[in-house]
């Protein structure tokens, strides 16, 4: 949980799919953040103060989320773009 909180606090890229959303939810990192997940985890998102969106990919700031592995083609591209941007920022000293 400490590592998850640290990534969110630093604005580092975070990706979650399916039940993985329970980690940032439990860590207290979803307040007022839009994410997607499998429908049965909607309650976990909303109980943690997050906003559930039923879509194949949701990007909200530094978090990229997908519902299930069936949506890989939708959220993996967004996740890779975030990682590439973070790498560019680190190389130029903006991170």
C-alpha cells in the first residue's frame, strides 16, 4: 500500500485492470478519480470515493484502467504512452 500511495503522490504512471483496482482503492488513492473495472468491483471503487466508468479504457491523470484482459487493445496503448512520457521527462530532468 505504501508503494501505491507513493506512486500516486509522485504522479507516476499507474495501470490497473480488472480486480487490480482494489489496490489503489484500499490505498485511498481513488478519491474523485475516474476508473473502470469489472462491474462487480464498482462498489469497491465508489466506496473508496472513486468514480466508476463502464468503458474499455479510462485515463484520469496518471492512472490508466481497463475492465478485463479483453480490453487489452484499448488500455495498453494509453499505458505505454504514459510510460514513454514519464521516461522522456526523466531523461530531460523534468520528473
